[in-house]
């Protein structure tokens, strides 16, 4: 962006410091709530054991997985808990490892994205090498991209050539040895319990399938809309998607859609982003330079021709 420094100074530093104050109790509440939703829904799926119940489990678990990823995003920035070690271990056990992600790997890529935003060194620029991220598209083309995601086909296509151990964060390059050993014990315990209790089919149905289908669709929706296909006159090539309550819960949980605000002030935790957005929205520079969409339906319409 030509004038990012100007846009970054819209709000005085003292106000930003206030918005950046961490409330770890809020992090605890949302993490516990998301896991309770996953647990209660899964148990209900066991109990009712029919197709309708499974569809509901698939929807709730898949969207709550994405909520875990949204919280992990804050954890990458050390915004969940003031103590960095506490922040990171809770992130690994409850947010990153359940999604087969390495905290260190995603943090490194994400920090590079912030540092090199809209330059050739921005890791997200790599997505432009793939036809799926070339916009606008014909409606049928966009339909088939999402169909390949929701069916799990794209996940398998992208990952089929990886060695099996490459799916697990403890085998990533440059991973801390202690973290890797603890991660090994973590996965050994999880898969050992699944095997011992003969829950393999349920683990596949209630965790793996939502992960390779709905979770991937939601991740693509985020990746495709944050920085791509934005009008040239918007100097800050970043999109904020401001949703109503239920859209936010299902499609962009924990204020993940306030992406321009996050880039401008990455020290602000997720629960303060709506306040930050309302403050920024009062200033003409923000309105002129940031694209704000009201729904993903409107964004998808922009992505088709």
C-alpha cells in the first residue's frame, strides 16, 4: 500500500495499548466452549447414530475446527495468554496439534506474511501459482473448486505425495526436540486410545472427514478473500468481511474476518477487533483504502463474471 504508515496512525498509540491489553479469561472461556461443543456434539452423534445426526455433527465439528484455527491465529501472535510459554503449550495441545499443524511452522509463515505483505516475499503470494486462486471465474468454475474441497478431493490431491509422517507437526524440519518428543507422546496417546477403545471408524467419521472437507472449504474461503481480487483503487489490498452473528459463528469465528484491522494493529486480540473496526471506520482514510464486505455471498459475486 502506498500510504500504510498514514493509515496505521489513525488511532493514537495509547488507545491501541488499551485495546491490546490481554484478557486471558476470555481465551480460556472460548477455548473450553469450543471443545465442549465438539464433545457434546460428538456424543450426541454416537447416541442418535443416524444420517441426520451425522450431518449435524459434521457441520458443527467442521466449523468448530475452524474456530480452533481462528484462536490459533491469535496464539501465533502471543495474544491468548500473557506468558509466552503458557500461550504456546496451550496452543499446541488444544489448537495446533488437533489440526495436525506445527505452531512453529505456521507462526514462521504468518509472521513472514505480515512482514512482507503484498511483496514477492509474502508466502501467500505462492497461492497465485494455482488456478484455483485466479479470479474472477465463471460461476461453474468456482462451484467446482468448492466441490473439490467439500468432497475431500482437493485435500487428497494436495497431500497425496507427502510421506505419511509429513502430516504430523512433530516431524517438521527445525522443530524443537523437546516439543517433538512431547508431540510424539501426544499422538501416541490419542491414536493408542482410538485403537484400544475400537473407535477408529468414529475418529474417521467425526474428526478426519470434517477436517478434510468442511474445514478445508472454510480455509479456502478465508485465503481467497483476504488479499486477492481487490479493486486497484483500494491502496491497502486487504479485505475485511464484517458478518452478522450466525455467519460469523459458522464462517469466520472469533472475528477472523476483521483482517485489515488485524494487519494494521496485530497486537490487538480477537475480542477487541470489532471495537477497533468501529474506531477505524470513522476515518475517511480507512474507508477509502480498505475494502469492507458485508457477507461472503457478496464477495463470491465479486469473484464471478
